[in-house]
């Protein structure tokens, strides 16, 4: 089975459409959405509606910190742009959208795989997996052999062998990575809707469970249109600019 | 079935074990056969026992990960691999020849023999580097030769694929490699510099030349680190017959700072194959070991700085291409050869680490005897070489960035194509003369080169109006 992994869509319709199309061409037959469906982008309701359709067909969907902020109130640590985007988003969601978000879990466990938005260590604290130290903490919080998360907006892969040492690797788009049986893997999937590694192309990944191979992809999409919609919608202008620069 | 239960006639993964050809500490190797398959095959089976060092397993995993991604004449062909959930194994093409280690016992060899062997290994390295793989354990044991002569690299258990996670990095804190051959940066735990392999080849060349190791065979970390600040005894001190060009090449490979080594295996091979064009520096003159004072200064420098920053293999090779300028130096072609020079110069200025090989073809007779002399009895080869150097002179290229080659063949296009293939040229610049009925009928040299070249080709044409303006139509194609 090929599982498509989509994280941090952030209400970016153009990016999500491009990734879903790419995944379909890739014969992906299972979808997991790793949280932060909304926040920052101009199409929150469309994105939730679309993800709801996939959910109805069996896709897994995880709650992200921006989704949680829409439901209650933004975290104190949230930056000003993000807070403004949450306040802008809330009135634009339907009752069905809100109901759907409120039913999302913090993590999903399937056999030896764990899906979570941020670190598996206290998921509700929304801490980043951004270095070997935080990755070790994340590994230590679960027995799952494969952990998939988002939140960082940049693709990374960690592995931990028998000695317990954690090693970080920056994946290369389109290159199949065999996930060896003798170690544990923690895949930080880059962002669909707001990449921050200086590459504006949308990011998602595919895990082929038959061959046990993980592949990260970068998908070009109409960034200009997405950025223009952000600027024209009354959201902070910077949120449009950063899409074009991938920061 | 465990490894110890396997024996002659056992079946594993559809392969029948025929003969055990090697029994090492880490793995056994069997000659195997498969129905309907005539290729000679070897199966590597790791020895996995409880309490074993996990490095055994990781080495095998690394090799299983990397081998299927390598192709070409310089590696054994990958055939199949078996999962760790059952009995793990790896099946590859079996190369029956002897390793370079056997030849090593006859060291010192002649400079000519060393250059031929070194160039073969350098080309093999270039080939795996282009495929994003750094060997990191290049030793004479791990180099075999095909009957056709090409070097084949084996044992990728310590290797690094720069587009895949480095499984080795999670297991060990000590440097990994074979002590006499390991590069200074590997001693420091850096496993991402492809020029580590150039260093190891330097050690092999040193040993072939002198019969000795340049940095001994240390057994301790302190001993390994000595190569970071101690220069080896110059090869000419140990073998008076070592020519200065060979000493220059060897010591350049053994530079502590990898930036000072050859930029690619292909550039090293080119140097070994063209000794008279090796630029001699003070390295070639060294005739005694460093004084204690020099050693001390180097030690201070090493303890303050450490090795230079590293670059990605493929990205680096992209910036250190071999650009081949194919020039017709016969009378009447001056305007076109001027135009080619113009384009080559432009390319060179955009590629700081490029190396320009200027090539011309002296067409020899297909039938009859070709004496290689003109009517006055002068050597034609030398005349062509001189003319080629004159052609390149206005570009004012640094001497260590340019080389000159006169090919002698009845078929100019095939000679150029073969040269580009065997020298890993990244880009050919060639001129095309105006069209004529005869050329359309016979096909031109440039169109033949474009059709069959192993790399990108830029075809340079003169404008129809006859002025000297250049149309570089960037005719790029991968054949």
C-alpha cells in the first residue's frame, strides 16, 4: 500500500490540489493528513471540505496547533501573523468544518506506525522536532518503529540504530529511501502549504509499505495565485510574500 | 536456514550454492547458479551471531542499500538481495580475477605500469562518484579488473550514498576504514567528502611506487591522526626511479586539505595518462622528509584549523567538468576554429574548476601505410600538437587547467566520440562547417558527434554572411 503523507496545508488550496494530483499520478491509495489544515492561507473552508471527503473514504486526519487554535483560542506562544490569521479564519469556517476539526485526534497509531502533528513527546505541547536532541525525545516517547510528523515546515529524516544514537538526514526530493528493518525512523514531512526551506515548491511524502520505501516529493504549484489571494483577502501581506520565497 | 547450516548444494532465494570462494570474519562468499541464468554469480552471506558487533549488520545493510543503485562497468552487476527477516544475502556478478593486492606484492612497479593502473582506478572512482557514492574504503583488496581491463570496485559496506541516510553514522564514534588508506577527514569522522577516495588512491599509488605505506599502519587513534600534520616521505627518497611527475601526482592526492587534491577522478586519470603535461610544483622537487620544525608548524596549524568545508559529490563534479574542445587545425578552418575558441573561453570563465582538453584529429589513411611524416619527413604528430597549442594560446588558460591531445584515426568522428567516452568529458565544443551537397550526403563529423556523444555537445557555426560572428546553437543532447 502507498500512503500519501500531507502536513501543514495551511489553507493553501493551490498547493493541496497540486500535491493530491501528484499523489494520484503516483498511485497513492491511502492518505494521512498530519495537521494544520488551516491558518495562514486564504482557502480554509475549501481545504477542510476537501480533507473531509478523503476522511469519509478512510483517510487519517490529525489535529494541528492552528486547527486547535481556531477551535479555542491561539496559544500564547503563537506569533502575531499567525494569531491574526486564526482570527481571520474562524468566521470563514462552516459549522461542519468546526465540527470536523473538533473531532480530530492528536495522534493515530496503526500497527508499528505513529502519526502525529508535532513531537510524539507531549503532542499537545506542540514542540518541534528540529534537531537530534528533540528527535531523541520524540523517539523516547513511543514504541512505534516509524513516526511521521509535520509542524516544522521543512523535510527531515531521523534514524536511530541499536546504539540509541540519533542521526539527522535531509532527504532529496524524488529519491527512494529504504527504511531498514534494524532501526527506527522519524520522518518530518515538509509543508504542503507553506514551505520554509527556501524552496517554495509544496512538499509531501509517500510511504510504500510493500517495499518499505519512503520518498519525499517537491511539487511546483501556482504560488503566485495563492500569494495573491492571501494579500487580497485581508490577511497579513507578509503571509503572501513568504509563500513566494519559501520562508 | 542459518548461515552456518548452509553448505554446497543448499538453495537460498532461488540460487544454488556451488562453491565457497571466501570465508572471512564478516561474511562468506559463495559461487552460485540460478536456473536459466548464465552469468557468473557470487553470493555474499553475512555471519550473524548473537553478540556480534552490530557493525557487521550495518555494513551489510549499507551494501544492500547502495549496490542496487550502482551500475556500469566499474562495479559488479547487482542481481538480488535477501531480506533480514529471513537469511540476508547479496548476489552480484562474480568477477574471477585477482585483486590489486596481488600486484601490490610486486611493488615497486614501473612508473608506466603505475600510471596505467592508477588511471583505471581513478576512472572507476569517477564513475561511482557521478552516481553519488563515495567508497570510503578503497584498498588494493577492493579493486578488481575485468578481462577487458577496466577496474571494478567492490565492497561498499563502509560507503556513503549522498542521497541516502548514512546508517554508519548512527553506529560508531570511531573512524571507519582501513588504517593505512583512510583519509585525514575520515579520521575526523567526516564521511561526506568524495576526495577521501582520491586520498586513498594516493596511498595506493605511493605503495605501488615505493613498496611502503606513506603513513604506516597505525593501530591507535593518535597514530591515525598523525597524517593530519605529518607529510609522508617523498616517494623519490624511497625509490630513485620515481619520476618527478609521478611524485607530483601522488603528493597532490595525499594533500591533507582535500581542496588541494584533484577535483575529480577523471582529472586525476587525465594527469596519469599525460605525464608530460603534469604541471610540476615544489611537490615534485621534494627530496627529503620535513624537518622537525616544519612538522611542528604543521601540527600547530592543524590543531587550530581542521580540514576545510565539504561539498556534495555530484554538485562538485558538476563544477569541475572536463570540457573537450574539438578543433580542426587544418588550413582554411581558421575562422571556425577562432569561433570555437571564443565559445570555449566563454564556457571556461563560467566554470572555475573546469579543465579544458584541446583535441584535434590527424586523419590517418584507411588503406596503406601511414608513416606519420610529411613530405619533408617531419613528424606530423608534433606539427599537429604545436598547431593545437598555438590555437589555444590566446585563451591564456592556466597551465594546470588545459591539456592537448592529437588523436590519430581514419575516422575523426569516432575518434572524438571514443575520446569523450573514455575521458568522461562533460561537454564537447565542436565546429560545423557550412552545408554542402557532399556533406549532406556523407554526414558531417559534427553531426556524427552530436548523434553519438556520451555528453552535451555545443556546435559552433559561422554566420552564413561569412563574418566572424558566432552562433553557438547550444546543441545539447545526451546520447
